[in-house]
């Protein structure tokens, strides 16, 4: 299949899927299930590219296994976390701020997801359409990076899930495991995952284009709807989160800085009161949205 036709077909399928999801949320008034749908459909785009692309077999196998496994793991994780829960506070805030225009603006928001997915899918289409094979050192580097990213993100998700499940941690910051070294380790490993495709493809024709997915993901996470939106809420709902921000890297895992020496007791008391009002709505980190 020609590249343009495959790319357009994938985009059209995403638009249809997200439009149906929008129709469902009109009835449920819960937009949160777009999260697992986004991961699942992007994983399916990877499998689709591998199936119809004319590239070298090793490239298409890497795309199908890497993208497919990533999408399946993340979709399952997000489904388990979101199913049966109240609407994600971010979506609820958007719905409230949009007022009477919420329905059409939410549709636009959903369709932007399709555009973002296609930017990320460059990581799949470039190798799947390349007859050239990557050099062995880059193959090894890509496999190591991809494995480390998936393991790191799944471990961080599990650590946060365990923290939330313990009633003694109600309203408190998770600082165990990866969360001791990064405020958003799952975001870091998510960005690292997309770097694996760049390493695989950078020596291939049009390989430079695969720089776009990790850069786009990191920008969304750090500047748009990842860290900024999440932390604006967490400082109000997690005891000690401001101090956590002072001592802990926002993104790249790094040894924490020494805690400040002045008295934060009054600040923590205020945060603790806020935490009781937000506990159920701030259960975990969310994926980024454009």
C-alpha cells in the first residue's frame, strides 16, 4: 500500500474511533475513557503500519511488537484505572469552563487526539516503509531503550497504585521507588519509549522525521497538559507537595535535593485539609493531551 494511502486510512480510522467515543461521552458525561482508547488505537496503528508497509521484515516486526505491546499495556492500565471511576478532574474542569459550548469543544478536543496520534505514528511509518536495515549497534540501543522504558513506566505505575491502595497514604505524596527521584517518572519513561524508535530509524531514509514523536511527547508532558495541569491540582490535594516540588526533579530521575530548613507545618496543615476533599479525584498521574 502506498505510504500516503496508508497514512490517510489510519488517520480516518482514528477520527471515526474518537468520534464514536465522543458520542458515548455525551451520554455518560465522562470523557475519561478516551485515555485507554487513545493508547489502544495508537498501538493498532503500529500493527497496521507493520502489516501494510513494504519495508524490511525486521523493521516491520519491531514496529508491530514494540508499538503493539506498548499500546496494549498502557490501554489495559488506563482501562483498569478509569473504568467505573468519576470523570478525570481535568475533563470535568474543561466541561465546566466551556459551559454550553462543551459538546462541540469536546469534539474538537477529541479530534485533536487523532492529529497527535498521527504525529506520534511517524515513529511506526518511517521504519515500516524503509527497505534498509538499521545498523546492529542502533538495533541494540533501541531494544535496550525500549525495554527500559516499558519496564520503568510499568514499575512506576505499579508503585503509585500500591501507594494509593494503602489507606495510611490518604492525601499524601508518593515518594517510594521511582517517585523518590522524579515527580513524574511515568512521564519520563513514556517519552523515553518514543526515543527507542528514533534510535532504530535514525540511520534509515527519512529517519530524521522520527525525532518528532519524542520531542512532541516531551513538549506535551512538560509544557501543555501533563505536568502543568496535574501539578496545579496536586499542590492543593497532596500534603507536602510544594516541598516535594522543591526537592524532587520534575521529569528526569535524579537524586533529591536537601529539604528546606524553614517551617512548613502550617502549609502542610492547609494541604492536608484540601487533600480530604480531593482524594478520590486525584488518584494518579494521567497521560498527556494536546
